[in-house]
C-alpha cells in the first residue's frame, strides 16, 4: 500500500499537541527531591507507612540502610579516558566467568495454508570467557502443528487460529533452554551469570486469559526455581526501562503533592550520574502477577511472589537507565556485586548493551527469506508424506498483489 503523505502530514499536524504533551520538568524535579527525602527515612519507617497497601509498588531492602543515600557509585569509570580502557577493565572482570543467554524468534501461523503451521526457535550462547575461546552456541526449534494452533470457538463452533499460541510457546522454549543451560553449567569453577533479555515481572501477561497466564508464570517460576536450586543467578535485563515502581512508591508515601507521575528513569537520572552507577536494590511489589511465581521444583516449594528485586544501572551518557531484576537469594548469598560486575563488563564490551544479548539476538532473528524457506520445507515434507496441503486462496491473492 502506498503512503498517502498529504493525509499523514495533516494527521500529524492535527495531533501535534498530543506529541508535545508530557511530564513537565517541575514534576520531574519534585519527584527527584522526594527521592532525596527517602534517605531521611529508615527502612522500617517506609515499610510502616506502606503497610496499608497490599501492593506498594516497591519496598527497600537491607541495602537501603547499608548505603549512604540511594546511589551505589562505580568509582572505576571515573578513571577511563577511552573505550580501550573500558575493554581492558571488562576483560579483567569477566575472565573465566561464564555468561549465558538465550533469545527466541518465531514464525506466526502461516496463513497461506488452510491448516496453519508455525515455528518457534531459541538460540542460546554460553561464553566461558577463557583465553582459549571456550564458547558454545546452539539452537532448539519447535514446529507448531494445526493441533497446537487451532481451537473451536464456543460461540460459533468454527475452528479458529489461536494467535497467542506461538508467542507463549516461544517464551516457554526460551525458559526451558535457559534452565537446561543452568543445569549444564551449575558446576562451573566460577559461578555463571544468566542474562534474560526482559523483565522478571510478568505484568504484560495480565491481559491474557487464566490458562495463558498460568503457562507464562509456570515457565518463569520454573526458571527462577532452577536458578536458586542450582545456585546460578538469573538476571532480567530491561534496556531503557519505562517502569515506575519507585515513583509509585514515593506517591504512596505522600512525598509529592502532584497528580502527575513520572517514570523511574526520570526519577533516578540525577542519582546515577556516571557510567556504572546504580541505585540501591529495591523489592518489586508492582502488581498481582508476582503472586503467580510459585512452583514445586525437585520436590521443594518455591515462592517468588515477594522475592523479585531490582536496581537501575547507568550504562550511557543520556537519561536512559537499564533495569536489572534478580531473585532475592542472589542478594542473600552476597552475589549482587559479582553479578553486576559481570553485567557491567558485558555492557562495556558491547558499548552500551550486553555483548552476549546482542550476539544471541542477532543469531535468533528469522528473516523473511528464512520464513519463505520454512514454507518450502513444509511443502516438500507434505508432498513426501502424502499430507494434503490446501492453499488459502485469499491469503495467496493478497501476497501476489503485494509483490
């Protein structure tokens, strides 16, 4: 379809006020001032004032009282004058420490055929950061059949494609792959660090039906349980986080009078000034999705509903901060600094984003050409096995017109 530029230009002009509207600097500054006032309160006072809230958005951890203020400074970065210095530091920090990640991709239900087929795959990388280049990479795939993708609409009795199935299957596969890597590397000489590209709070899943929520929560809870059971930290890494847990906590403490709210990155921008600085660790008490994170693993009950912690990490010169989620046991075992050193090293090598997440993302992506190749493979498979393959003429017609 061509772009109707004159109509788009008029629409943009008509709605320019919507784009300009936002949070004023005075609002941001009031929240920043309120963040400063937090340091005047004890952890116990904050918890007492938030007792009436079942979900206070965030709560301080013991680190809140151990540090002077809300910021944990990273002094090393103040000495760096070039990216070579960053690389030298990163190599010294991460040598011998295995970092592991996985990322998924998918082919949504193929509309060219009357009976749909889909695909999910997860690529994983384990970099042991040894001088001899001990580096592993592989992928797992799962083909989704019509039995996986079709359901009967209770209102019409017609078969419909389940649009959610591919995405949830991809998430489940990513979690399974990471769990397998945790088991495989649990006995490494140096404790591995597992990076998942996303949050460890399933707020997004609240929009789905209960069965779908159950699948998301079981997959993540199992990964978290495997992490604790095998003593391998799992980190949820959200670049440029737009979360507002701290801001909402400040509102509930009545430290601001304004009706508007801000994002956490706006709130902590003045706190984390230099590369590698971070906030003290807080406990996420955002929403009810946390209560789903309960599971039995290897005969033991695990409940992470109040055990997902987070910190904000400065990784570039702009206002962006990255959110680091991890389970409470990592803090209890004294591994927070160890984990964050590995993350900073990955970010340093990756020039602003963890190198291992960049690598696994690049290798996981399925291109349009690869999608077409999958279709050809499916056609050949059907012909070889006498499987009737009916084409969806409407979808084919659209495809021809768009070429």
